[in-house]
C-alpha cells in the first residue's frame, strides 16, 4: 500500500487526540500498518521543543521565536518519522501539522502568509497531508472539556491565551477548510465521540477506495 499522510487539527479541547487514537486502533485492528505521532513532538528533539513551547514559564517568548521553534520541531519530525514511514507504505496519523501553524501563528499571532509559506517549505520539504480532519467545536465547549479533565490551573501556555485568541484560531481553521475542500473534512466535535469516529472512518475508507 502507498503511504498515506492523515492529519488531525482543531482548537484546544476539540477531541482530536481522542479521535486520532480511535482511528489508529481501528486501522491496526484491520492489520493496516499505521503510526501515531504528534506536533510539536514526535521525536526526542521535538518533544524537548514541545516542553519549551507549552511551558507557562515561556510567556515572554516572541512570536517569531515561537514560529521558528515549531518549524524546527517539524523539520526534525518530517525527516526522522513522517517521510520514512510514508516510504515504507504506512499510514501516518499526525496530531497537528502545518495547518496549526497557519491558524495559531498566522491568524492569531498575525504573522504574514508570505513568511509562513517560506517556513512551511523549509520545514516540511513539501511533505503534504493527503487528508486532514478538522474537529470543530465552539471555544467554550473546548475549554469546558479541558477544565473538567485537568482543571484551569493545569492549562499550558497556549491554553492560557485569551478567548479572542482561540476564536481567531477557530475561524482560521474553518477558512483553511473552505479553501481546500478536497483535503479537509470538517467533523462536528460537539457530537458524540462514537458518532464522530464513524464519520471519520467513512471518509478514510472512501479515500482508500478512490
């Protein structure tokens, strides 16, 4: 089987990590070779960068520093994990990728699209997702979920951003999906977990049959 690259995107608390894990288990149950990874992270170097990016002590980080750290983690991830797995014919399931950078650093941090494009090209080496699932829900619901799971005191650096910041991220994601309807599938993340999971499986199996 040809390698397939599938990414999951969405605001904080949208449930994408739950859905990507469910899809991974489903594929493995069908003896379909798949790997589950995440950004920032996925490699030893990437996980170190993740700690720095999400640490509440990093509140003084400039938006350009933040952008370049995400790009550095991504470049290592693509070289060490994503491209080798795709060459082996595996399905790569990635919890966030460059669309997250466009939404968070582009729209919410107001970094220009031209700068983002240059960074994307360098960091990804033109490794593009075949499918992207956007788990969409209102910001209020996402943060209620996080609060119920961990409590507000355990919010990371990005989760501590303002409601307006996260509303910008959500709108940016929806705009990205509108611009690339052949790659994106928007999933209602406010519905039941099993219902969303079945919808995702439907789209994945449809892609396999294409």
